[in-house]
């Protein structure tokens, strides 16, 4: 009896394994239904084809190291970015033309769609050339401790203890390509990228030198994502006055 | 050869002619000052309208005219102006029409406002540039002008952080000078009113009044001359929009929008939802649908549709029927290499949505077979669509549209030309091929 039972169990496990393997093969094979998407299904994945063409399948990031990942980012953050393109706080003609005809309600739905996709992050890309320890040390210090002498808060004050972001408005900083991070920090510096006033990120970048920005971007891009990449659900400590963020007012809500 | 006296008279004659011309232009441009009893101009029937109905009417009129879309900068405060309009003559920024005392219309009265709409002149007498479509707004009745002014008065007064640059500062010399504007106006602008056509229904007249006046359809749907002027506000024969580089198709030709073959209900549906059958509002028309036509009252949509359809019917009766054979010939000339490249790209990038016979997916992706937008002689809109992709307007009737990816970074000019040639010569489509040079020119004219 016992033997039979264990046999059954073993059989079940084998079956499950086999089924999993088949499913995996189905997903991986280039001719699979999923990869080619031949069948039309009226869902958000279909409606966001225009997005995933550049941002990668399911918004897992583009192959060229520039188009950022969308999957799993906080919905409020994604929505704010779509509005920033529409209202001229971020400048990229292609994106502006894409979102111009859409309503707030639909932009929110698109943001929610990508925010709810849970995909594993790939390991951090290893830099092709050796990065000096000095740069990495400087980047790490800014990211985790900030610089009190210049009044610069650490990245993890707002972007989550593990830098995976905070719901609903603050994005994570890990798992992003170096080119993208550099381009964004550069855009904050030249006022090509802005957020709703009061624009805390702009104020922080203003206090940093270009070398600091490169250092922090380099360090961030070399870090592997932690086991749980989900954005934190709550703020560990409120943002200290006088810092306030128009796009994430909840950060400073507990300020007295 | 001639005696000195002759030259003296000759010169004098020219001075007199030039002087007379100058005086004529001056009078022509300031006819509002000479108009019989300009002060006594109907101080309107405002007495009969209370403020709420006035503002309610004004709101409708504001949407019919799509005024706030142009008078609002990207991300700016509604009505505070500052949106840039690129023209072949230089840039013009829209003005602040909020009731701000210094930057907007705060110090204006209803008569000043009517003078701007009707005569194309600012309160201070400055001649406005025709980027403000006063060839159209001149048709607006005094009553409607007052209602518009009342609702603008109710906007939040907003000062501009930086004063908006005047056309005289931003247009290329000499187009922004008052002399140039005065000459332009004498040549191309006459203040007018909409004259009711007695042999037409009130609905038709309402449609004509909206389409020619407030809605200023011909501002895009008609070719401008070398001086940027329209022939007629009722000319909807289509035109390439300069700088923006979209082709606004003819509203009267059977070949282009084919309104003569559509029902009034279909035209209404297009204006209200942004799509109807194969027709899809894209580019600047998507903006018009999103901000303006989807918010129109049904009776106004119907009136405009009736007017445009009747006009199209009238024009189509005089239009040559079938297209000539020259198109077929051009297809035969297309090299097989181009056709096979086009077919390959279509299969790789387009077929998944637009399907193997170009039939599309109803409700999601438009069919390309026999699609009027594909068959337009001018391929500009097709190239724009392939380069930038994009979404149709999200409207109440189509709140969650499907979109198209951009191909500006994936396909080169040769490939785009080939795939467009492919879809212009398949599934019964028989129109001219698109050349890589055409694609290149359109790509080069777009911003980054």
C-alpha cells in the first residue's frame, strides 16, 4: 500500500516535471504561439504592442540597452512618466507622439498593466572594461549614504531600502542598463527631464557633479537585483524637510 | 531722350499711385474704424441671454472652434497660450486668452474680442497674423462671439512666466512687419458674415456655418497658396500641411475621403469616435477628434456631416469616374526586387496585425486592402504612420484603442518604400509606388 502510494506520488512528480518541461520548451521554441503571437487576443498585451516593440516583450526592457524595463515598476511612477511625456516634462518625440492622443484613464490602465507584470530580472550586465574601485566606492557611498556635507540624501532614502522602489510612485534603480541611467541623470542635469514641481530629483542632481552622476550610475548598473524585486510597500523614514517631491508627495507626508 | 519735365511727371505719377495704394491698404485694414457707427455696433442681444446660458453656449462654441488646444502650450495652463506654430514664414506663438489683466484678455471687452475675430485685429490695433484663422472666425456672429468671450472670461486668469514672443519678433523678416501683414490682408482677407442659403435646410446652414467658421476645417483641408492664404473657407479639396507634414485629405473628392459614398451616420461616427469603418483619424486629426469633435453636440455633428456630405456629392458628380490606366502602368514598372523585399518586410512586421490579405482585424487593426488612406496619391501619411506608429485618439466611443509600433529605428528608407509599395499594389490596391527618396524627404522633415 505504502509502496503504491509512494509510486503514485513519484509518478505525479514526474508528470509535473514532464509537463513543466514541455511547457518550458513550448515557450522557448521560436515557432511557439506565444513568441509569434499569431492568435489575436483582446487583452492589454495586444493593446500595448506599440510599447513592447521597443520596451521588449512584456516590457522586460529593450535589447539595445537603452529602452528601459516597464514590467513591475510602480504604477504611479509609470503613469507619471506617461504624463510627463504628454506634458513636456520629458522630451522624446517618439514617446510624446505615442501618448498624445490617449486619455488619462487609458494611460493609467497601461501603467497598471505593466506594473502588474512580475518577471524575473536578468543578472546585472558585466562591464566590458574594468571599472576603477574608486568610482565604484564613490558611487556606492552616494547611493547608500548620500553626502551630508552637500545636503544630498542617499538614493535609498526615497528609492527603497534595497533600491527596488517604493509603491506607488518611486521607481527602483536596479536592473537598469548603464546607458539608460547615464542618459537619465544627464537629462535631469540639462533639464531635459523634469518631474512635477517641487522637483526633488532635479534639486538633487543640481548639487552633484558630472563625475558623481557617472559614479552612482556605474555602481547601480553593476548591482544584481535582490531576491525580491517588488517595490517596498511603505516608506521606512519620511523624507527630511525641506525636501519635497511633487511626483511622490507621500514621501514627505510624515514631515512635521 | 525724354525732357526732364517728362521724368518729373513720370516720377510724380508713381508717387501718387504708390500713395493711393498705401492709403487704400490703410483704409482696407482699418475698415472697422470707418464702418458706419462702429461704436453703435449691435452691443448684442446679451440682454436676452443670462450669464449661465451665455457661458453654456460659449463652452459649446469653444469646443466647436477647438480654441483652447492651440491657445495652450504643452503642459501649460489651459488658455495661457505659448504653443509654437511653425510656418514656412517662421514661428508664431499662440496668445494668452485667459482673463489675465497684463498677459491675457483681462482688459478687453466684448467688442474688442469681436473685433479680433471679425477684423483680425488686436485690442491695441495690431494686425494679427493669419495663423490665427481669422479668414474663418470673421464668419462668427456677434452673438456667438459674445458667448465665447463670456466663457473665456470665466477661465482662471494666468500670467505667463516669460512674456510670449510677438509674431514681429519670431517671424522671418519681413513677414511679421505690420506693412507686410497689411498688404497680405488687402490681398487675401475680407471681413465677412455667413450668409444663410435660403434653398438649403437650417441644418445644412448650421453645418456650413460651423465648418467654414468656428471649426475652420479648410485651414488644413485645403491647399494654401505661396503666401499662406486660402482660396475659400469652403474649399475642402485637401492639402499638404506645411512643416507639420501631414496630408489633410480632400473632403469632397470621391477618391480621397469619399464622403459622397458615406452615410451621414458614418461621418458622425468618425468625428465622434475617431474611426469609422476603415477610416481612422491620425496625426493632427487625432488631436482634433480628441480635443474637439468628440465633445460636439450630436446636432452639430449631424449638421456638419450633412453639409460636408452634400458638398462632396455635388463635387463628385463633376469628378471623372474611374482612375486612369497610368497607375497600373507604374505598378508594372516596379522592380520585382522591390516587390519581394516589400513582401518580406510585410510578412515580418505587418502581417501579424494587418493579416496576410491586408484585411486587418475588425475593431482592432484597420484593413489595408482598398483602404482610402493607403490609396491616397500622396504617401506622406503612410510614411508618417510607419515611421512613428502610434495610437488613434482615445475617445468616449473608443476609449482603449489598439496601437502601432514605430519603425523609425528598425526600417530604413529603402525598406519603408518597399513595404509601402507592397501594400499599395496588393489585394486589389493599384496606386503609385513609394520611392526611397520620398521616404527620405519626409523623414528628414520630422524632428528627432
